[in-house]
């Protein structure tokens, strides 16, 4: 789970700046070029090599979602990405074309899979995946036609993702947002008509990349609403083994190198919501070793990967410059920059009931880095451990060991100070059930901007809900009051929202789920004394899904939405 905690240390820590040379990234990245930015929003890439050329495809539009003018662009380069020209521009009236994916057919044509979204009043009404083909020269593309999905699994919202050809057949997945087990594996002989094979046993999965090994095993990397998954299966691909990554990832692509190494490019989701495009080594045990962070930020990633002449080509999109644009990175053979792909040992954490925390590592040449704000520690983020620290409350401590020319260790997430309980509030008046709320209307992209909106109404409500809204978009709500804790204990809180939200406990930020995003869960663990504790929840909604839910659990409470009987004002 992703966690953000505000904590006070009883001594002052100075942030140590680490020289960029402590990472081999600069030795490995040959170049990063912006290769296309003609539309207002250029995003969601795929990259292949065909007839000695590089082909890249992506979506052109005015924005990320809910935009009926989404079109697909295909560009090509004859000189390994130095110069690019447009090959095709594909559009369909009334359909938002998006998420294009390229592959090469057995008869040596380019196949282009496209997602087709249909909106009614900014609400997604249906999905119609489409497919088109190039000629043998890769110069002209046919008009996309609808993909035919097996009647056994077909729904009104089927999203086909990244078809992969193997031994003359096209394998792909479709995900169906309305189902918990939402990813279906399918196969086709022509790339148009697909038959059902199996359902992935992964909760709320969606974007999936499939790749094949030399012995016909299929590997799948799956994005979900929480952490990512990696799975594998032998023919006939009906039975799968799954492992969960430590972190949430977005838009993953996967490439298998000749020595069996698996590299995954994906969007990273740190707790501070400063997303980046990263490259990692992964394995079937769920180990996720981050190797590189590419120049990127904000709305980004959805990469394509091609290995050519010992150079890894990575297409992706990013918003770290003045607009959302398409980029191409060239990366040297990664083994040039690393002594080993194996991680060094992770730190050992020892803490006591007084909040004293000590860290150690067996490797004398490694440095321990840590964070206490929920962010991901690395060679350039967090603090260098030099002496024991002391926390004053339950705190999420994240640690990592770093060593030049080696991948960072596993990141260890560990709660310390769980014996340090927050005291309940002293209440000198009678309390009533329910929470105060303020309802606003208008567009914001952060909870910090809510108070700038027009206040539409106020009142009392029994629990955390957006049921009082007057419209499904551009609204915001602030709840405040007290939460009654039934007994002393360690409590977990889970805040899920679409779009942004934040939870404050006893006047301190506890969970930061802010920003414009789809359904996303953030959580925290905190030790609380029995009694009444201040609670404040901020929430805003731009468009699309309208989810808002606050859950809890403890040693004696199974995870559930917090009952209304525990809220007071």
C-alpha cells in the first residue's frame, strides 16, 4: 500500500545531497529526444522495428480522457530515431481512438490495434477495439475494423491491449472494467477474430503486456488498481502462476533479452504523486529492481521497447516540459553500467517501544537511505542514515541500500513507533452523530484549491459519501468532525477516491490521495487511544468515476467501510 505520513523527529535531520555520479544512469543513457509534439496532447506509445526502420505510434488529442477527437498517428524513422516522418493519421468520427499498439504479422505486415471509446455526456458508454494493417512496405494502413470477441466473454466494454504474435497466432488480453477478475486471455489466427483462453486470477487488472520465451512459455505483466503482477503459463495457457510486485505500475511494456533478462518499462506512482517513467529488471518471483528513471514527469510513460544492435530504444510520453509530447531514449547495454543485476542486501531495522530506530547493513561499502514522508528512498531522495533516529508517533519508515554500479536493494517498508499512541481529544460538550460537510462546485485539480470554489451548501451527513452532490462532475466536498475509536490499538485506514482526496487525523495530514486520477487507494497505519479523534476529509471530482470511500481495520475489526455510528460532530 502507498502511505504518506507527517511525522515530527525529536532532532533535526539535514538532507544530504548525493552527487549524480553515484548512479550509473548518466553513463547508460545515450540520448533522449522529443520526437513529436504537434498535437495539444501526444500520448500512449508503441514501438517496433520493421523492414529496418523504427515505427512509433501514439494518440493525438486535446487531453488524456473524455475527448472524442482522439486520433492515431504512426511515424517512422530510417536512421534509428534521428529523424521522423508521418506514415499515417487515423481517425473515426464520434469515436475516441486511443492506446495504439504495433506488432508484426507472420506475413510481414504491421498490425495496429486501437482502442475505441464512445462517450455520452462525458461518460464512457462503450468500447470497441479495432485493428488495421499496413501493406508489405509499411507505407499505407487499412481503415481500422472492429475486432470480434468470443461471445463467451464479450461485453459492451472490452478493451484489447497489446497483441503479440507467436508461432503464427496473435495473443492478447482484453480487460473489462466492470468485473473484479477483469483480464481475459484471447487468441486469434488473423488478428481480427479472437477466441477465449483463460481469465487471469488478478484483482481489477487492466493494461497487460504478453511476451513469449524460447520454450513457448508466456509471460504477462499486469497493471491493477493497486500493485502490479507478473505471471507465467505453459501451453495451452489456461493455468497461471502469479507474483505481486511491491509497487503500483502503469502502462507496462516488457522485453525479453537473449540471456533471459526481463526488462519492464512503466509509470512509477510514488506517494507524492510525482510520477516518472522508469525501467526495471523483473522476474517471475515478483522482484522489481528499478534501474533507470528517464527524464519525465506528470502524465507520462506508456512505453515501447526495441533492442537493436545492443542499444535499447524506449519510446514514451511525458509532460515534464511545456506540453505532453513523445520522447525516444537510447540506452546502452545495461550490463555496461552495472556490476551485477542482483540487488545488494536491504537494511536491517531495529526499533523499540520508545520510538528509537537503528539501521544497519552488512555491506560496509553501501549507504543506507531512508524516508519518513511516504516517498520512495533512492540515491537522490531521502536522508542518509548516520545515527539512530527517534520518532514521536507511528511512522512509515522506508529504507534502501545504495551502492555505485549496483542496483539498489529492495525497498523495505516498516512501521516504527507503533507503541506511541495518539491521545484522544478532550471534549467538553455533547457530540451528535454525523459529520459537518461543505459542498462546492467548480473545477479544481488539487484538494488545496477547494476553498477557492463557490460554496454551494453545508449540512450534516452520516458518513463519508458524495451522495449529496448535485452533479457528477466538477464538485468538491470537505467533511469534518470526530471519529470515535472503540479501544486502544493499531488502526489501518484506507482512502479510495476518483479523483483526489486527503485524510487528516488530529490536525495532521495522514493520507495524501490528491491529484486528478482514476480510482486509487492510499492507506496509513496509526496507533490511537480510545476516544474521539479529529477527522477531516477533502475530496474533489472532475469527471468519469465518482468513487469516495473511507475504510478501516484493526486487530479486532475486519476491513470495512467505517460505520456511520462512529462519526460525530
